[in-house]
C-alpha cells in the first residue's frame, strides 16, 4: 500500500501488518477509525525535533561571549576558557566552540538561532528536579504538572481529531519515554532505540502476542481505560511495520551519524521523515554533559576534554541530519530545538570543570528559523550566586514553537495566568522561528 493510499484509508498506520488483515484480529477501534477517516491535527506538515543535552551543558563554553573580558579573566576560567581567536565568530559579540564548525556553517547560512539566557525563576540545581521543570513546563512555586508539556500540547490541540496515527510522534534512539511526551489522555508515543530491534517477534512469542491482541480486541470498549489500553497496544504494533519501511531509506551520508543514542536517534528520525510518514514530533537525546571534571584539558581546550568531544558529536550529527533534510527538500519543514536542564557556573572549579548552574543557551535549527542571536548577551558582571541570571523563561521558547511554528495556542498548555504575565510579553522578542504564515505550506507534502 503506498504512502498516499495509507494516509487516505487508514490514518492509524497499519500498512504492512499482515496479521491485522485477519478478521478475528482486526481491532474494533481500528475499524471505527477506518470508517471515520479522521484528519490529523497539525496539518501544516511541519515537524519539531526536540534534542536534549542531558547533564547540564556549559553554555559559556558553547557560545563564547568573545567581547566580555570577564570570561577571559584569570579568576573566572583560568584553564578551561576558549582562548580568544580560537572560537568561530558568529556575529562579532558571540563565537561558537571550534569543534562545532558544522553548526557554525548553518548559522552563517541563516538556518540557526542562538537563544541566550534561558531558564526559570528560583533555579534548582538538582538534575532530576530541573529536568522535571523543563520536561513538564512547570516552574518552582507552582504545582508540578502531571503531564509533559508535549503531551498537554497534543491533548489540547488534537482532541477531537480522531484516533492518533501510530507514528504521530516518536522517541528515537532510546526505548525510554521522555517525561515531555508522557501523560497524554489519548496517545502513548512509540519509543524506538533502533529500527533493527523494533520488530515483531516470531514463533511461539509471536503467537502469544497475537492471542493477547485478540483477547484485548474482544474486551468491551465502553470503559475509557480499556479503550486507551487498546489504542496503546495498537500504536506499538502498528508502528512496527512503519519503522521497517522507514529503515529501508538509504543513508545519504554514510558514516555521518555516530553510533550512539543521538546519532541513532537523528538517523532514524531522518529516515521516518524521508519515508513520508506523518510524524510531527521527535525526541532525541545526548548524555554526558555533567562536566564537573575534565571538561577541558589545559593547553588543549579546543581539541581535548569531555566538552569538546560532546560538542563535536552534537555538531556532526545535527549537520548530517540537516544536510539530509536539505537534499530531500525537507529543510523548510523541520525545526530542531535543543535544551539542557541547566547551564554551569560562571567560574570553573578546581577539577578543570564546572558545577551546576542556572541560565543557559539553546539552539534552533532549520529552514524555518530566523537566524541570529536572541535573548540578549549573558551578563557575567551581575551573577546570581555565581550563576548566570535568566532573562527568558523557557516556557516562552516552547510557546514560540507552539504558536509561530505550529500555529496553535500556547496558553492552554502553560496556563492562562502564566501566559498573560510571563510568556506573552516575551514572545514579541523571541521571533527566532518564522511564523506559520511565512513558511511554505506543507499540508499536501508527499
């Protein structure tokens, strides 16, 4: 069944699963979905790729404030600062780490944005707690949301649009569902560590799975919990064939991705996009940014140390992904947004590293990005207990994506009071992504 026919007939993505063609194993709720032919929400065809830099990335050594003498002062970062002139100049005020030449090229082409000073009030220095804030869209002093902000966005935007497609969103490169995508009342996204391992089992195991599906299909669906479970089972099973189809897409840049979570995640996301599936949101991650020690090697800070390796890995994989999107005509419909749970302290510690900090830098990449630097320069002269102060609430960045990129409403996701008091005033100066009206309409893409 072609991609176009699959979209027209069965929006839940069951093409290629032979056993679902048997009447006794065809889910009753799938039959209803086929008859209803529901249209997907977010029909513009635009795609968001969330990229987590887990551990707390050191933003000051990622995007260097090259005109700020405090950064180069011997009391600030005597051994780990990037020596003046070694950074790649972006806009005069800012330079990027020399290991990130691929990303620097995209910036110079106008397809990358730097978002400075992003954070939240009363920053928490716990990896777990701060990650919870970034993943759920909560902040200190307010009740922690029980859903991830992507899950709330999905429920608020897509409610009433019928059963979701199996691959409407996906975690790629890992089998762990991120909190950002967890808690939807209608949809559990598939998590795929690798295409090779994401497949139906055979033999007795497969027979047992078919029997379990048959039993699940025969349960009454007047109970919302039962129907949710049925839908979740279907999502996992249905997406299996889709992933196999996507994995057959060729590697356009052999060796361009690293064989780790980030490389595998972006590689599979590229294949899913290029195969023509209707996935709208991806989540990929890169770990290792908790650089308390050996962040950089004195005398060789641009070529040795954990941070240099991590940023070089990031740049290589993002560059390869964006090239594949460009070469296949998808660059304008894809937006990559990076985040890390916090930055690092302004001053280095005694172990050639940096400790947990506060405000940080984010990146946005893609053909729909307004290239440049947003959020103002980091204020090293006015620290908050040794940390950078935030001037941009991270929820405002998310809201700019929701409203300008997807053309949806952010207030229901983060609360009207938060939107009115914090988010709305900041959106006017966060035009890092082209508005929904200014980007090519991809509604009929593929």
